[in-house]
């Protein structure tokens, strides 16, 4: 164990999705015995994903929580310590860096931030009920399951247009539901959606409720209750799935004012690396990636971060 009595570690990893746990595997294999703060939703977004069919090495697919448990076991095999705790506060003004969790202070020579990004949700009760059973916030992850079916996308920005266009490769019909009478998306994304014969629009409307059924122990979406925001009229609309396309929010609040971020709150890294503006602090996974947001790309940057942390420690003669 590399922790001293004062909780001093060579590498502390914040976050336990594919990026954080891959970083833990690599740091562990480099004999850095990392400490991982898993947070209160260990495994990140994959823990709310039912079937993962696009992660290499699993030709028959794998359940999201099961995949993350395999990641965790592998990290433990290489002497990573994991805590089911959130980090409440950090002080990156000097090395060793200071992190605070459950009213305890921890010190780190290097920190890998892999706190991820959370999809923005509508906030209606039935959304959680059908999450992973017809409700999704990732077309790239789940579009395949809706082959030959009809789906809806909520949103009016680039995220929604991107999701809708991608979904038309699988679904027979995609309906975009938007609260206003015009889109916020960029001109090129709007044009693409308007020109796609499979995409139609419902304007000035909000999803009030997600309708579904349960057969053979499995839930599925059957439709939506929509409220017209101008007339207040509520109607039912039949769909097989609903994609929430109102964007993502990187989990970076505790790093504000300490680490450089872009206007949307994503951590900025030096091109081709995971290095932040503070030497010894690295960012991996969705927390620094507004583009790909895939488990496999997150795992790749987790590997990069651990290797860069090891090289940094060597360069400091730590």
C-alpha cells in the first residue's frame, strides 16, 4: 500500500467509468497502487445502460453494469483501491494536491479526473422507469435496438438533430419533438434534418408522460403523452422509443476556477494528450470529450492518462 498515515497517494483517480477504471488498471500495473473515488454512481453512465453491443471483445453483447464490474475486478487485481465516495472539494494550487471526501483529506502527487458527463434529462417520473427499456440519451449506443421501429427525439439543438439523423439509419420514422416553433441547431444540422425524408416534426410541444407496457418481465415503450404548449391540449403519440437530445453536462463543478474549461464546462486538454493546464492533473473520458462520448474512447484516454501520470512522476523523480 502506498498510502501513508496522512492519506498520501501517488495517483488518485476521480470517477469510475471506463476512463477511470482503465486508468486504475494501467496505474496499478505500473505499481502506483492508485486510489479511485468511485462516486455514488459507480461505473458511470454504463450502469444505467442495459445492453452494450458495441464494446470490443463481447460479440454477444454485455450488460452495462456487468461490464463495469469486470473493469473493477481487473483494477482490484492490480492493487487499485476503490472507495464508494464522492470528492466534495479539491485544492490544486500546489503539489501534493489536496482532495476532500467524507470530511477526510487526501493528498496526491498526480490526479486523473474522469468524472464524466451526465445526459440532461426531462425530469419526468416515467423517464427513469423506462430508462434502458426504450428511453435513451445516446443514439450511437442504442439506435440498433430500434431497427424497423418508430422513435421520437426531444430537443431542438445540434444534439437532437445529430441523434435524429443517426437514428434514421435504423428506424423507419423519427419524429423530433420541440418546445418551440423553430430549432436552435446550426444551419447545416437543421438543413440535414429538414431534408431527411424519414424525419418529421412536432412543434410547440413537451413530453408529459412516457407510456409503456410489461411483457414476459420486460418493459417497453409504447407511446408518449404530449402537451401542446400553445393550446394546452394533451394528445397520445405512438412510438417504440424516445431519445432525449437536450445535451450533456460535464461533471466539473468542483474544478471551477482551478482547471481550464471550455464554455460548456468540459475540461480542456493539450491536443493529443490528457494534460490539463496544471502539471500533474490529467483528464480522461467524457469529462474532456464533447464529441465521441463512447465507452471505448473513454477507456483509451484512461490508458493515456495513467501512462502520462507515470511519466510525470518519473520526470519529478517521485
